C-alpha cells in the first residue's frame, strides 16, 4: 500500500490541501476544531510528513554534513558531538559520514550532501578537495575544514597547531632524558601527520645528541601501531629507540600493546617512553596511562559549526582560520 499523501489527509478531514498545509506551517490561521480533524485524519492514515522534500523545495535542508577521516577514532567522535550540540542550538541536525581515509568514499559523501542540499559541509579531508568545495560553494553550500587549515585561506577552517604539538611532544621526551626517538604514524599524505613530524624534527634539531627516526604506518589505528611495536621489538636491544612519539593515541595504544604483550616484554617508560596525540578518553585508562598532546576536540566541532552558520547566513563573509594551541598532558608512559 502506498503511503498516505497530503491530499489523502485533506480528503479524510474534509478540508483543502492548503488547510492541511496551514495546520503544519501556520496553525494560527486555522481553528482548533479544524486542527483536531486534521490531526485525527493523520493518526488514522498513519501520515508521515516529508520534511526532506519540503526543505529541498525551499532550497536548503536543515542538516549539516560532516565527513571525518575515521569514525573509530574517539577524537572524531568528540568533534562530531561538539558539532551536533552547536547545530542543535540552531535547529539543525548533523549527518555523519566516515571517509575511512578513502578518496572515493569521501567523494561519495560530498555527492550525497550536494544532492540533499545540506545547510553546509564540515569536512576533515583526506586529499586536496579545494575544487570540489568550490563547486559546493557555487551551489550555495558553504564548507568549513575541520582538523586541517586551509592552505590558500579560501575556506574557513578550525584546526590545532600540529607543528607546535609535535615539537611539544618531543621536547618533553628530550627533557625526560631520551636520546633515540622514533616517530610512528602515517600515511604522510595526511597534513596532520606531516605537521606533527615536522614539529618533532624542529625539536630534535636543537639537540645534536638526539636522533629521530620515522616509522611510517599505513593508517592511524591500533593495529598499525601494534605492527610498528612488533617491528621495534624485533631489533636488537641496542638498536631500539628509547622513546616513541605516536602520531595519535590509537597508534600509541597499539605500540603499547606490542611492547607489553610480546614474549620479551619491554617496560614502559623505563626502557621505552611513549607519548601519543589527541588525549582521547582511553589514553588515561590504558594499562600504562598515556602521556598525550591534547586537542580541544568538542570545541573544534562547535567552532566549525559557528563558522559554517556565519557563512550560510552571508556568503560574502570572509573565511576565518581558527587555530587552537595544543596542550601537553603528562602521565605514567613518560614517567609522569
């Protein structure tokens, strides 16, 4: 059976289609008795209002599209929560898409959001999507970059100074007396990873007796970190690093698992100190609580929505670049 239509409701209630529309959109124009008849007809027919179609006819929906790199990463979950809270204050909802660090999936979500004429798009991009976002803007759909700055300043963005974060992490390890440091993370095409590594290199450059090696992973995941940790353990003891800076906390937890669970367990931080990035909730709950570089994840999401709403209200508003400063959180994994 086909779903009930607005016309079906009008026929059952004995009123015009326009009157039913007024009940939904301008109830002050309709008497209480008519509203009651229309509501009774709705209940009897099981009518469900198609808000999506109505919003598309109006030119813009009441949803915001959010695309993140990896929904399994609690950092992005917190970003989404912050965005959702701020959007709700404006009467909007958030649709979450997970690109899974895949350009095809990223593009598919942008296609969907364009078709749905969302109120705007928040995205933590995997590659260079400037051209695609330009097309959205030409269609009247603003976009804000999340967890990444806009290289040419053509779009608003909300990010953390990852260069400073990388420097902060490695300076902490050096201050703890570590001299053979390994950076574990990847892929390097992610600007966040590259910036954290660059910051680490700056910190090491100021200390001639300190070395920094790079162990690139194919993902920012626990599994990738565990594989890197197994590789470190396969080396002779004298060739192992005495500290690891992981590109995010998931990688750090994978490295920690490998160091503690293999047959020849390594003590953390006595033999190898370990610091992550993001300061997700699980960092403090690890078997050896992780030191980390904290990002204000929920605030990033909230701020991104604020910038998006400003762009949606006035397309001539100049793009803004909001950059938060990272914070060092010291715990047991570096001897805190």
